[in-house]
């Protein structure tokens, strides 16, 4: 009968049915618990097996999240909710003896099925219930019996719009002399055989050959071409951007690359390796080679990448090497239908390579051999919200151990934590040189304090302006990066230095010029542009900071002939817009690309020889233990973007703190030096890798109540730690107001816990958290391995 992983519908309360999954069986029920019957089986095919369930349960334990929450994160909801179950009668001739032995309602159902058997179509189970007037539960019971007797088959069919779609395709057959063709038909056949691919969609073919599908059908009848049906997989990204790729041939690896590949292949199952190499050192080529070896062994490969734009960049290399047929792309912009299709094909083992963002870790990839995480240091591998607040690197390592797979983390600027761990495990693989002996870009610093002091109000230094002119003059391209924090235009009073803030959130309001409005980016509060300072009534207001839009205007003023493209979150809202912008820039349809962090990664354009960083400092000014690391990573990444072609690149970094040690290390592109500095600081303050950070966050509209709640919490946690004599090794900090003290009228407090005592303390902390029952109006959650502290 029923197996683990089967999605079922169960009664909830008196009227409602909710979706759940079978996670186990028990003969014993604790007293006081009322057992209910399953109302409906939503899919005969289990969605996960016991191994995967155990993995998800581990996730639930580690992050102190209910298993059901993890399950709903892991399984695309549309896969269950949109399925419709149908029953098909397998045998029409039944002995009357058998029929009469059945209970009345089963007979009734059988009779109905026989009556409609001619249509050969499945009958929906809910429909069956309404038609026979029998309750769903009884229908299900009866069908269960009939199925056991081999009389009916039950199948899931995804509802209209979700089902597998097919498309008509055309294949041009090898030429044979055919004298019965008309002149016109001969012409069309000629045109078809000149098209780049011998196989194409029928509709495309008719457009390209300037004919009708009816005419093509006639050609097919005459045996000149073949028309066939193929499943249409709904993934616009694959279809739109990677049509009919020319396959690339594997390169001959250099010694370092060869050694890296060998090391991963010969590592014991479950092991992790760090591939540490600057941008352009040939990491991707290592991934491709490993993938090749895994495929040869019949294994599947999971490739995780930080962002959708990068997804497509790396995906392109994979698709060019391995073709489109065995590759799946998994990202947040897939529609429900696309998700279901992809999920099913992965589940069935049709797709061997899965490339996706963080959540792809949960896809049911079969026979997993290797998990690659490219740009493994990237912050987007950690889910911030909602629960489970998981880290893809942590999950990948756990998964590899459970499935005897291997993990390869690739990075030019590994996390201090990851690097530290890899050094300990002797698992660092280095690619020391840029491929083909290309040198790294030269980084120069511009001291913006002097510019400001000399009365310069502009955001572009003279150096950067000149460099832009030179670059454009040579027909080359430039990228200008603006830090996200400086992305906002703030309003400051010149008299009293008041920064205009949101009345609900205590974060600075941003000014939007085109609408003459101020807006809060946390709660969405909007107001007219203020005319005077609310504090001192001065009319002398200053608009500081700068958005990409204003930067664009300023650059357009100095360089009137430059063609400029802009990439920021406004543009990102349009699906795939970023990809189009990258592509247009790649085709040299613009000279300058302006954008926030997004432009720093995943862009490999040979003609880019200049990168300008307009406000380098803002990256370091966040009160966050990872701020220095993130700043360093950003500057290094951006430097890696310049000069990937034959020309040498240069980077100009504008800074108000040009002697900041992290800026200097980044200028020298000295990761080792940065790592040593940072490790000392981390050790001194007891931050990861010297501890594990937990963050408990609570919010409430009533600040006093919130404060009291958190105080009590801190006291009881400290008490528990003392009982376990762990107060020396587990430190509780706070409670304190969060950096963003209010969001949407709710006050926010947090409490930080530094654990240096491993799993034992981890369990104590998560158990404590699960035991807390916050009052109705207090939101309370735990972030294990917290990375964000706003
Ligand atoms: P990364 O992923 O580290 O940025 P890539 O794998 O993209 O580096 O390699 C950078 C460039 O060098 C690419 O254009 C790639 O084709 C080339 N390259 C890498 N390895 C080799 C090799 N073994 N032989 C020839 N070219 C290579
Ligand atoms: Zn003022
Ligand atoms: Zn607000």
C-alpha cells in the first residue's frame, strides 16, 4: 500500500483538508492523541524516499524548524496541489460471482466505471464521488480494494496547464531523389535543408521556410521530412537563451587543473574540497572536466550558483559542453509549471546535471555524485527568511556524507570560515595563475577626502573621468560599480545634520527624484518630498548619496557620446531583464555598464578594461562581523572583471578611507594577507570560525513587552547553560535592539549566542528555542549560523 513520501490529504479541524506527507508508520499512539483517517492519497508515486526524509529531518533538527516547514521548502507545492487523480478500469469482463461478493458501494462504483469505460479516459476521483453520491473516503476505500484485485489503475495527472505538454517537431530526412515533388515543394525542401539545425519546432520551421504547416505535412506524407511529437519542457530560460548551442570540446587541462580534478575524483566519498583560484584561473574548466567524469560513471551532478544571472552564465558553459538535453536549470523565476516539469524529470533521472540557485539543493536528483558550489563565499547561499534559514554549503556537506557524494567549493575569495576549515582538512586545491598567463588588473585608489575638501561636489573623480574617456576612445568598455548602501539618495539637513527617517521604521528615507517622493524601503511608506527640516525648520536641505540613475546622469553629462546601460534592482524587477542587459553589453551595444553589486559577478566580457568603484567605503561600514570580508570580496571580484581579454585591465577605487587595511589588501589583491589579519580579529572577538553564532530575533508593536520577553528569555537561557556548566563556552550577548530598530511599526530586539562547544551546545540551544512559547503578538525566530545582523 502506502509508502513514505506519499502526499496525502488529511482532515484538519472539522471541515478542512490539508496536504501532508507520509513520513512514517506506527502501531502505537500516545494517549490523548486522536488519530484521523487519511482522506485522500494525492499521488501514487512517493515524492521522496526514506533517505531523503532523513536528510530533511536532519535539516529540521539543525535549524530548529518543524519538519513540515522543511518539507514545504523542499517540495514545490504546485507538484502536489495541482495533481488530479484518475481511475481507469483495467478489465471490463468480471464474473458476476465476484461482483456480488463486493460490498454495495464498491459495486456501485464498479457499475459507474463500466458505464463510462468506452471513453477510455480516466475518471477523476472527486468527480466519481459526486457522480455516485458516495463520500470521498468511501470512494477511496473502494478503489483501494479494486486496485488490490487488479481491476483498476489509479494515475495522477497534473491538471490542465500543469500537465506534460507536447510539441510538434520537424526533422529533415537525408535527401533522396523524389520526382513527384512540385517545384514549390522542392524549393521549400531546399530552404529547410539549409537551416542550421536538422530538427526544429514545426512552427519555427514554417516561419523560417516561409510556408504553412499544411504544406510541411504534405512533405512529410511524401517521406521527405518527418514530423514527430516531443515533450515541451517549460523553461523559457533554456529555450530563449540557449537554443541549439554549438558544442565546445574539452580543453587540455594544465597541471594544476589536472591535480585538482584528480584530488576530487580520488577523495573518499563524502569529502569536501575547496578550489581556490582567482577569476579566470580555470575553475569552470575543472567543473566541466569533473562533470564529464561523473557522467561517465553514471552519476549526476548538482551545481549551485549564487544568483540567477550567474546561473545562466555558468549554465551557458555547461550547455555548450554537454548539450541541452540532460541539463536542468532551477531558479526562483521558474513558473509553477516549469518547476513541476523540471522536478519530475530530475525525479525520473532524465536530467543528469542540475544547475540552480540555493534551493536546488532540495531537488530530487538521482544518483548524486558531486555537488559543486561556485562562488561558494557568496552570501546568497544562506537563506535569510523564511525558515528554514539554511546555508547551502552546510547542507551540501551533509548531503554528500549521506549519499557518498563529493563537494567542491569554488572561490577566488573564500569565506574565512570555509578557508579555515579547508586548511585544517588539507582540502585546499589551488589554481595560482590566471589562465594563459593573463595578469590581474591593476588597482589604483583615489582619495575622495581631497576631492571633497577641494570643494568637488561630483561623485566622479577627475581620475575616473579621464580613465573613462580613454577607455571609450580606444573602443573598449567600462563597468561602474556603486555600492548598494550608497545606492540610496538620502535627505540631510544642512543646519542640524538630521537625516530624514521613516516614521515607522527608523531607517533613512530614500528620495526618488522622478516622482519627487521619499520612500521607506522596509515598510513602503511614501510621502511628498519635504520642503523643510522637521526638526529645525531649515529650508537648507541636501540630497546626499547617489542612485544609479543619478550616476548615469552625471556620466552622461561628462561623456555625452557614451552609450550607457544601467543594472539595478529597479531594472531587475522585469524577469530576465538583467540577462538582456548583460547580453546587450556583451554585444557592445553600450560602452558603460552602471550597477550595484550585481555587476561585480558573473560577467566575463573580454572588452571590459576599466572598472570604477564609486563608493568603496560603504561596504565596510555596516556593523556586522562579516562586513570586512564582504568588502574585500566585492573589491576582489570587481577587479577580476577587468581585463579578461587580451588587453590589460585597470580598476579605480574611490574611497573616503584610502588607508583602511582591508582596502589596501584588496588593492594588492592579497587574499592570504587579508585572511591572516581577519583571522586574528575573529579570534580576538570570538567570531566564527572560532564560534558558531546563533541569533534570536523577536519583534512586537509594544516595545516594553518585547524588552521584558527578551530579558526573561536571556535569563532562562543563561540559567540552563549554567546548569549544564556551559556558561564558559557558550556566551549570551544581549538582548539589544536590532540595528534596524523597527520594521512596519514593530520593534525588533535580538540576542546573540556564541557557541564554542559544538553539537552538544547546539542541541541545548535549539531545544531551548523550541520550548519557548511566545505570546500571540510577539514574532520570535532563531537564525542558526547567522550571517546578517541588521
Ligand atoms: P574561472 O572559472 O576560474 O573564472 P574559467 O574556467 O572560466 O575560469 O577559465 C578562464 C578562461 O581560460 C576561459 O576562457 C577558459 O576557456 C580558459 N581556459 C581555462 N582552462 C583552460 C585550459 N586548460 N586550456 C585552455 N584554456 C583554458
Ligand atoms: Zn534641521
Ligand atoms: Zn518604514
